[in-house]
C-alpha cells in the first residue's frame, strides 16, 4: 500500500494519474496548501522541501517503509518498482522519455506556473513580467506542438511518464491564456489522454471544486 500526500495541483495529479495507470492501491492524504498544511512539522519529516506530492511506500526497497518527494523521482521510482513500460527498458527510449520528463520539470512546470501566477487573477498587475512568462509559455507549447507532429506521444509512439507529467499542466491552459486550438497537435494529444479512464480518475484526486 502506498500513502499519497497531495493536493489538487498539476504536480499532485501527476502522481495520482501514475498510481491509477499502474493499478496500485493507495491511500490519499490531503495536504491543503491553501491553509499552509505543507508547513506542518509532521509533513516536513517526509517532505523537507515542504512541497506536495510525497509518497510513502510501505513496502519499499528491502521491504522497508520508504518516502520520496519530487515528482520526477516519484514517477521513475514507481515505474521501476512495477517494471512498467511507462518508463521504457530500451536504453535509447528510456533516455528520450527522461529527456521529455526533464523538459516538463525544468521548463513546462516552472514557466506555466509563473504564467498562472501573473495571468490568472493576479494579486499584482506587472505587465512586463506577465508578458515575459506568457511568451515563454507559448514558446513551450510550440515546442510540444512540433514534437507531437512527429510522434503520437512526447517520447515517441508510446505513452510514458513524460506524458503523465505534462498532461495536468496543459489541462490548465486557460489559466495561461493559451487556446489549444492554436496548437492542434497538442490539442489532439490532450484530447486523447483526456479519454483515458486512469487519467480521469487521477485528475479527480483529491476531489476539489476548482
């Protein structure tokens, strides 16, 4: 059994989608970041960077309880734990999958997150900053659009952890002032993933009326 400490954010939902895709049983522990529950001393014991999500695998390596934070690390760990082809075993395919996973972690997540802050009900009106993050966000959508013109999924013709990591961020495209119709390959990819039962279930964890 895996304990998932999470909230209704793109990062949190990466892991609930992954757990659903793998068919692993898990308990949900809501960490309401709107109430600063991520700073609770108990939570900090398993997440020293005070961020969600975190997993605790009660049957981790060597049969011991094992906690892990950072979504990229969690996705890789879960794929390896289950020998899932969501992280391919072929060395070149594996490297390409990790490449696109890092693209999400180093680019899509940070930039889309900043676009969200400065474009979606911003607390402060900072036009130059908003323009900068909006421009970079659209550039990243263009990179994905070009990639998805060449292949069905981000890492190639198979669905992988790179797609799982990226999907919840694209789901918030309206908050980035981005219309997917301008990126038809991204839209087709997004629409196809949206039909997956496991994606639907993972995106509903935890339930929160946004």
